[in-house]
């Protein structure tokens, strides 16, 4: 996971199309789902002509393109739907921050999809751009992804209310899926933070530094995706007819509620991971204290004794004690009383 | 106590009813209390038909449902009182954050009940949702609870002013009980923080790290319940007739005062617990200093002496000192003066 | 000094009168001072009837009640002056935060009196509530206090401008005395912080931890009294005729200036005490470094020497060195050169 | 340098004149400079009558009084120019914070002059109050100062544009000098911070704690002078004719620019000194690590060797090794291999 | 790289021209590029007369002056284009902060060019001032620089849209290049921070303190350039016709987007470097713990053994153990069991 973005060459003409990011799929792929209250159709790998046709039809068309490295294809799609060159530039820059921008006849939203990579256990980030027109909606993804699978299912089944509504509701539904996915990631990190805390409190010897550091970095990365999206959704809500119909307002209020919740959870986790680091450092300094005490006790007990033994290892010709019959037992008595005195002193200091 | 919320599956249709949280009671239970200035009635385990009847009566009806895991029942009640599907979704999601939302003919408030579990001594959190209509008020609880017992008593006794007022005053009275309960928890934590501080200052050896950490986490959790409720109450105050009658305004101002007070107490406790951690760490480093000094004094006193003794333990054939008559006493004199010198040095360094 | 507030029972009817706090005086006592430009009168232990009379007279009457534990008396006074039940509830709750609240025909202000207890040297806090009507002003105190003595003197002497003005100016004069008293406390703490800093810098061995912690707690407590009063005074300034007359505005601007100054001094002292803690911790770690160095120098000097002595204390039958005539002097030469080498090494490391 | 302010007695009548601060000059001294586009005059130690005359003349008069301890003189000047009693009280309180206050026919500005005392190398602070009327401007200083010397020169020389403009431009010019002087102090501290940082990085042994602490305190003191002045200048800019003429607006914009720059430099230096403390603490803990390693290496090398030597210093009758011909060399071989093993271990741990 | 700015002499007349900064090029040099949709011309080292001519022509003229130390030349150019004396003062003060200021017929923008010096690897900062008039734009640089080379190329090639637009678009294009250059620097620092973190986690022994400190200082310096520019661009966007034409608005929105992105990246890197310092300190304290453990283990193992050996090195006449046939082996047995006991104790403490 790259935290920081790459830079483009300096002084390019604005609107110069340039893919910033890694190529994540082999080839660009264009698919769509088109529906109205009574029927729906869907297809993979369609042509640009089909796009043009979909744009002009009355039914709601959701076109999806995956594979941002294919600059020409993106440009061609942009031409069909009349997207501004600056918009296409933003779409191709996968390190762009989330935002909502209003144009004359469409809206551009950019946001991040974040999910835990099952294999590496690390966070993976993908940028999705969404242009919402009167009866068409295009999404640009870095690679084909199955996060919207369930949403497409809902459209296919005539059951949900989605079939009766326009592109603004579809945009809402897409954003809702994305925000839901944030909760998944947050909930996973939350669980891990809690179990890390628990294990740290039970076993203070545990070396948790790397983990805490990783969570802090991950939360920082999530923050960078979620905070600006909150702002973007708030701007989205303030749009007016015809881009936004009245019936969708209540759903957007709910969505904003959700993202606010996500932001607060995120902030709380950041606090929590900071607390955890404090805890780790304090525990670690406690361990050091422990070690120091063991050393001090050992040294303080034996160094004086060794000295006493050293005294009577001296080879002076006249050392009267050495001749005494009770000399040896008396030395033992002296050494034992020194030891007891030391132990009493440490006891009083509550060192053990 | 779970700090972080669980996540729902991604891509569900909005308004899909799903219970997020643990089942806390065996079965759902529906009860009510209905009153006007002259009379009141109350019953347990009533039917939905009774609800419908209560909705249409002129007197004020407070219906309470406990047992959020019973999705169907919640849905049925929602149908009776015309609650929006998104509202029911929020009610069932027990990790929802506190909020106040206005609808055409009712208000939804969500808040957290927090109390100390007498057994475990830990904070326990329950979500309560409250829908306030013109002459009905429904509360949804996770489990039957006795926090509102005293309030129901006040309604039963014809004495209080509550019997002469509408659902907005009842909603105020419920929120007031909840805010009062926050003060109980805060006051308890405040007392414990103060006694912890006192005991830490008296006995710096005390290991208070786990406790401080626990208070920090508890305060973080309380913060998550109280801050958004402050906002929600502020929104509640800004509602207009007929949902909010003029006579209730002064009570709501008082309520806002209280929750602001709670927020400030909370923030002060957070500061206080941060101070406590600083104090703990400083005391702990002081203890380490003490230990180091004991070690250094012991080692510095005896290592040179042991060396001197070692010298005269050597077995060289020609060591003139060993033959001297006063050799042994002179060595003692040397060792005593080294010791005195050391002690004087440590004294000057103010080490004891 | 209690930092955190006590809690009331949950679910009481709003306006239920309950004294929250300690009883600080034996019995409630009601006194007054009544004045107009030409004359004034004053008396202790007056009756409620006298209050009623004062309320209806044209001259300015300042009634003072001390002894908040006497709930009935407080209630009776409230009845006389038409104070709302919620107002009386707030007056009796001595852990209420400072505030300014406007009612139809009077204003309620609550604030804290803070002074240093001469005996214990600790901060003492008392809550004062002030209701300001058109030509009467009542103050409620926890115990009789002499902070307003000088103010009453000014009223008695016909000299000051206070005799020519109404209750709004009297309220200003009372608040001004209170804010002045904050400056006294702040100035005292400021002096102590500075002398603590000085003594810490001169004598790094000084154990200042408890003191720094105490100042932090005291400043936190002052903050809780001063910040909300700043807000309250700002609201007071925004009141309109007839509660606030035009001539008083300039004095209130000055008062706001003062409290803002107090707030800034407070914040600077908080910064300063945080700096002091940083300094203490750094000095303490410096001392530890010193101790470590002494230990390391002692051990590094003597442990090798002791080893050398140990070598020649061995009892092997064939140790040629022991037989050499110059063996003993050579060993001394070896030991002296080891010592010199060590000392040179430590010198280069700048350890002494 | 006193950081915190002194307090006045409690309960004084507002407008009571009282000098708060130290007396910094022997006697009060009143001087002026009066000018119009064509001529100017200046004099020292003028009388109050002259002041009265200057007030009524058409030319611009800048009267300066130094020596705030002379309360009567200040009061007399106040009477001449019709300054409010509260204004005079503020002028005499040398621990007042910077502010801008508008009155009916004049403006009051209070600000701090800060300069490095050449002798002590410490910051010295002086309060200056400035009342700006239609064609007169009075400054009150604690002691005669030469900071405005260059400004008076500019007035004397007919060259600058100052002679063609009114008191608002003069006020601007005075404030500009003061802000310039802040830059001098900031630039000095900035240089010292940079050289301190450099010397710390080159020579980590350097004890820089006192210095860092002093810079933090100095910056805190500067902050207290500069932040409120920024606000005051912003209020000054919002004044209207006739107190502020249109032509001065562009200069005030420039002044605000400067003070904003000063504020940002200040904040950056605060950050920088915090970074420096972090660096110092980290370096100090690094040194401790170093010391610990030396101790550990010495002890770990020699303690086992001393033990081995101790073994063969025992006096048991039957210790076969002592009789072996190769006993002594073998012991040396053992000890050398232990030493080599230890060194290899420390090498692997990268301890040297 | 100087972090803090230099100060000018106090009390200078506003508008006094004074070069604040180092001379970075040998001599001032004036060049231009002039274009309209159909043609363009460019020249080096032109005269002031040419400037006057360019000012009055209808085509867009971009005049560039490098070499701010040449005050007279700057002043002369200022006269030609009617720049205010205060503007020229700001242009010459190379430690001025970025800003946007509107004048009657031109706009002044000041900003910083930041690039990594290829040789020293340090950040280098240059101030650029830009005055934008109706059909002329002047930039003042400290030294000739090639950052705008690509931009001039775009103008030369008739291809881009820049030839069809006015000075507002040219100003946008210049700012865009500058913001792009920030991304380059940020991206470089971001990469280095990430590789530093990685190396720190792999090899905790690595001394990364100086590097972390340097990044913190560099980011602080970047912050000082980028934050105010964000504000300045926001003010630039709010300008009105004729200084800003409608068609440029969408590009400025894009530019603001970019700079906001830069600010967020910057803040994240600051967070990240703070995290890194935390990590470094924690790792460093971990190493200390390690060292302490080695010392404690060594000392605790051998000190008791040495004591035992010392006992039997004493020379008492009657020490029965010394006579025992199995004395020596028994002592070995004792010493081995003490060692095993110690090892078991350390094992249980999880010290290795």
C-alpha cells in the first residue's frame, strides 16, 4: 500500500491525459446495465457505439469501464459523454483525492474503494470515478471488481425500489455500497485493535510495536479516503433538480449519517491506537524497571558478600581472625545477617 | 463492553431490516402507559391492535418495546405508526450513533443508556430509540430496563406537571432521565479518578497503569454517547410547533444546560486522566532513578574495596606489604577512607 | 477541593429542590442593603416580609442569602421574587457551571468564587447565584463571605457612582469583584510557577513532580470556572433595556476585557505548567544519565583490575609470573596503565 | 522578565487609578512634536497648558509621556484630552493585554514593545498606550525610549509623506515601527534556534535543555504580545471616517500583512523549539543507550573471567587442575576464547 | 536552507526599497515573451523602453526579471507598470509570505518555488512575485530559472489553448507549474519517508534520528510555502472581470483542487514523520531494554558464582569443606545448580 501519491511532470498543459498509478488489469473492459421499471438488459465488452446509443435512450444506463491504463479508451468514452478534459485528467490520476464537482449537465464524483487483501492482510485501495448524467452514469475503475455485484443483482431482480428511480438514486446506491465497505474495514481494524489491547494487557512482554504502527498508518490512509468523501457527499446533497430528485434526499441524509458515523469511528480508533501506543510504552518502561530491580537486588546482595570473602582471601601474615577457632562460622553469620538486612531493605522498598 | 461497531453486509438495499448487535432479552415485549390530566392506564404485553387504538386516542400514549432482536415485531410496530423503512433500519442497528431526525409527522431520536454493571464493575451500553408523534411516543429498547421506573411513577401519581403536558414534555422527561444517568456514571468515574490520583501520590509504587488505561477507554466510550446527543438535543430544541410546544422550551434549555455540563465534566475527566498518565510515567521514571541510585551506590562502594582485597589475595612471592606487621590494619584504614570518600561524594550529589 | 461534581438521583421531576454540595455554614442568613442616590439602609437577618417590601420599593435593593442547605428558606425567597422552579434547582446545585440566563423579568447568573484557603494553601471554591430584577438583586451564597465587604463600603459611602445607578451596574460591580479575585488567584499561582521553575533550573535534583501536578489540577479547576463565565458575561452584555441600561455598557466592555485577560493568563499558565513538566522530565532523565555514567565509570575502571588481581590469586602450581622478582611491580604498572587508558576513553567521550 | 501579571486589590471602584508594574524611570516627562506639511516644532518637558493649546491647534500633535508611575500627571493629561477614567486605568496597568478600543472621539490602542536587553541578553517588555484623536495623538510609555527616534527624524525632515497626512497615518507609522521591532526579536531568536539546532546535531553531548526551555518561554511571552495586537490592528482597520482616512487603508493592509507574517514566524518557531526539545530528548536517550552498552560490554566481558579466576583461587586440598603442568596456559586459553565469543556476540548485535 | 526570515531596520518609511535576502545571480536580466493567437515573439535582455511598448500593445506580454538584488532596475520596472511602492517593497523582501493582493488595475501574487538541490540533496527556496495586468504579466525571480521552460515551449508551439487566452490564464498556467513542482518535492519526501520507515522496521538498530528531524524541518518549511498559497489562490478565484475572465474559472477550480491535495499530502506526511519519531523512540527504548537484559543476565549468573568461589578462597585455618575429598566436585555441583536455577527464572520471565 502506497501512502503518498506520485507526481506528474511539471508544466504539462492542463487536460493532458496521463495515467498516474499502476496498471492493475490486463486490458480495459466496458460493460453496462440498462434498466427501467419494467425491463433491464446487461452486457460485457460493448462498443463505443453502444455507449452513444445508451446515452440517448430514456432508460437508466450504468456503464462501467475498468482498466484506467488504457488512456485512449477513457478519452473516447469521455468524448461520447461530453466529459471535460480536466475531468478525464482527474479520472486517470489514481492518486486524486475524493471530491464532488458539478458541471453543466453532469456531476463528477471521485472516491476510494478500500478493502482488506485476503492474501497479504493489508489494505488495498482503488480509485473509482463516477460521472452522473441525466439518464446515464459511468464508473471508471482501475480493475474489474465485484463490490457492486450485489447491487447489480438488486437491479436485475425487479423487486427493489431502484428500478423505479433515476441515476441520482443509482449514484446513491453505489456510494452506499462504498461506505458500507468502509465499515467492513473499520470493523475489522476495530476488532484487531481490541484483541491487540487485550493481549497486551494480559501479556505485557508481547512486542506489539510493529502492529500498533501499522494500524496507525492504515487509519491515516483510511482517513484520507473518508474525510474528503464526507465533504463530497455533503456537496452532493446540496445539488438541485434536475440532477438530484426530491425523493432521493431522504436516502442521501441517511448516507451522510453513515459516513459521519464512519468518520467518528475512525477518529475513535485513531485515539484508541494512540492510547495503545501510550500503553505499550508505559508497559515497556515498567518491564525495564523490573529488569533494573532484578539487577540491583542481585548486585546489592552479592557484591558486599564477595567483598567480605575477598577480605579473608588476603594473604597478610598477621590476620588474627584467620586463626580464631570460630572465625569461619562467624564470617558465615556476618554474611547471613548482611543478606537478611538487604532483603529487609528491599522488602520495605516494596521491590518484591 | 465493545468499543467499536459491527458492520452490515455490503450492498444491501437501503431499508433492509437487520438486527446489528447481541440479543439481550429472551423475547420482545410491548407495554404502554396512557394518560391525560384526569386519568391514566398501563398494561404489559399488549397487542398491535391496542397500539393502533392508542395511536388514535387523544390522550398521551407512551408505548415501550424491548427486545430488538425480534425484527418482525419491530417492523409491525413501525407499520402501525407509519415509521419510514430507513428509521426502522436505524432502530435495529444498535451501534448507531445518537441523533435527532425530523420527519413529516414525527421525530426520531436515538441515544445511548450507559450504566455501571454492578457485577462486573464495567460500563454497559444500551441503545434506545424514541419516535415522538403528536400524541404518541414509542421507545425501543434492547432489553427491559428499570431506568424509567421513577418516571412512570411520576406519571401514575397525578401530582407532577407531566400529566398536563404532551408528548414533547414526555420526550424531554425521558431524555432528562438519560442525561441524569450520565451524571451518575461520570460522577462515579470522577470519584474513582480522584481516589486513584490520591493513592498514586501517596504510594508511588502502586501499579495503576491498567486502571488509567481503562478509564481512558471508558471516557472515550462515554464521549461517543454524549457528544452527539448534545447535538441532537440542540436540534430537538429548534423544532417547531406542533411537534414542540412553547411551554416545553424552558425545560429543553435546562436539559441542554445539563448535557453541556456533562460534556464539560467529561472533557475535564479526559484531561485529568491524561494528567494521571503523565504523573504515573513520571513517578515510574522517578522510581527507576531510585533503583539506579541504589545500584550505583552499592557497586561504587564495594567494587573498589573488592579490588583492594583482590590485590592482597595475589600469590606473588615478593609482596612486601604482606610481611608488614601493620599491613592488615593499614588495609582496613585504606578501605574505610575509600568508603567515607565515596559516601561524601554521594552526599554532595544529594543521592541520599 | 473536589474537582468533579456529584450527581442527583435519576428521574426526579424537573424543579425538584435538592441541595447538591456540603453544608458550609450553620444556618441560613438573610441580609440586605438598600440605597438610592440620597440615602441607604442595611440590616442582617431580615424576614421574608421585609423582602417583599424591598421588592416593591423604588430604591435599589441587594438582598443576600447565605446557607444553601436551607432549602425551604431558598424556596420561600424564590416565591417572593417569582423565581422559576428550575432556577431554584440550579441555585441549590452547587456543582452547576457558570452561566447567564434571561427570563421575562429577571436575569440569572451563576458563577464561582475562588480563593486560596490561607490555612491549607489550597484553592477553595464557592458557588454564587445572582438574580437581577428591575430594582432588586438577590445573591445566594454557600456561606457568609467577606469578598463583597469593600463593595458594600463603596455603597455606604455616598462617594462612588454606584449610588446613582441601577441593579445592572450593581451586578457589574459584583462580577468585577469576582473577576478581580480570579486575578489574585492567578497571580499567586503565576508567582509560584515562576519560583518553581527557577528553583528547578538552579537545583535539578529538586523533586517538583507533586507540585507541578497540583498546579495543573488547580488550573484545570480555575479553567472550569473562568471559561463559562467569559461566555456568560458576553451574553450579559447582549441583553437589552430595561434589564441593561446604556450607561453600563462601557463598564461591561471593560469587564469582558478583564475576563478575557484572565482567560489568556490562565491558558498561558497551562502552557507554562506543561513546559515545566517537560523540563522536569528532561532534567530527571538527565540525572539518570549522570547516575548511569558514575556507575559505568566505576564498574569499567575496577572490574578489569579486579580480574587482573584475581588471575594472580589463582593457586596453580606453575605460574611463572609469581616467581619473578619484578612480578608485583609489573602488575601495578599494568593496572595503572589500564586505569589511565579507561580515563582517557571516558574523557574523550566527554563523560567528565 | 515577568511572564505573568500582577493583580490589583479586589473590589476597587472601576476607574480607580492605580499603577500596576515597576517604576522604570525617575520622573514623568512630557514632550511633543507638532507638524503640518510646511513646518514642525518639538519640545521637551512641556506644561499641561501647552497640551491644551496643542489639542486645539489644527496641525498634527504627537504628545509623548513617559513615566507611568506618576499617576497624577497621567490623570491630568487624561483630563485635558477627555480620556475616560477606565481608559486611564488601563493605561496605568502595565500588564494589560494589547487591544484596540473605539470611543466617541478617539481610539485607544495598547501594545507591547519588546526588545532584547543588550546586557542581560533577555527579552524586555514595555507597555505603550496610544490615544488617537482627530488631530492629536498621545503615547504613554513606561520609560523614555529611543525606538521612535527614527520616526521623529522622518517627521523632522520634510521629505517623507508623513508630514502630509493626519494622525491615523502617524498611528500607523508608530505601529509599523513596533511590528518591525518584533521582527528583529523574532529574527534574533530564529538565528539562535538554528545555531542551537546545528550545534546539537554536531555535538549530541551538548546540554541544551536550559536554552530550549528559555526560548519556549520567550516565544510564549512574544505570543502574548503579538496575537492580540494582530486582532487589534484588524479592528483598527475596520474603523471609519473621520478617525481613519481612506488614504491610510492601503498602509494598514500592509501592516496587517506584516503582523500576520510575524505571527506565522512565531508559530513556526514554537514548532521548531518543540522539535528541538524532541530532538534533545531523543539524543539524550541515545547517549544513555551508549552508556548502557559500555557498561554491559565491560561487565559481560570481565565478570565471567573474574569468576574463572575465582575458581582457581579456591583453597580445596584436592583440585586436580592446579597440579596439571598445562593448567595455567589452558585457563588463559579458556579465558581468551570466552572473551572472543563475547566480542563476536556484541559485534553481531551491532553494539560497536 | 534558512528557515526563519531576516528583519529590516526599524522605523524605515513604508515603501523604502530594500533587498532582503542573498544575491543569487550576477546581474539582473529582463526578458519577455509576447503572443496572440496568431504569432509570438521572444527576446532576452530587453530595455525598459521595450517594456513600455509591450505594456501598451494589445497582445499578451509576459515579462520576466531575474536578479532581485538590483533594486534600481526593479524600481524602474515598477515605475513603467505603475506598481505601488509597497508592492515593490514586498517584491524585494524575499522572506515575504505567499499572498494575493488586488489593486485597482493589477493583481500581485507572491509565492515560493521549492525544489530539491541536486547536489546537496537539500530543499532550496526561491521567491517569485507576479504582477498581473490587463494584457501584461511581470514575474520577478531571484535568479534565472528553468522551471517555466516547458511553459514557454507551450506558448511557442501554437498548439495549446494558452495562445487563445489572456493574462489570467497565463497566471493560472504559471501557478499550475509551481503547484506541480510542490508535488514533485512532496512525492520525493514521501518516498524517502516510506523507505526510511521500512528500513527502520527491518533494522531497529539504524540511527534515523537526524533524518527524521530533517524531514520534519523540511515539511515545516514546505508548509510555510503551501498553506498561504492555498489561501492566495482562493482569493485569486474570487476576483472579478476584467482581471479574471469567465473561461479561466474552471481551470482555477482545478488548481485549487491540486493545492488542496498538496496541503493534505503535506499534513499526512507531517503526521507520518511524527509517527516515525514515535516509532524510533519506541524502538530505541526497546533496544535499551535488550541491553539491560543482557547485563542483568550476565551479572545475575556470575556474581553469585564468583561469591561462592570467593568463599573457598578464604584463608581461615579451620574450614572443614576444604578438607573433604568431594568438596571440589560438590562446589561445582552447587554452582551448576545455581546457574540452572537462574536460567529457569529468566526463561519464565521470557527474557530469552
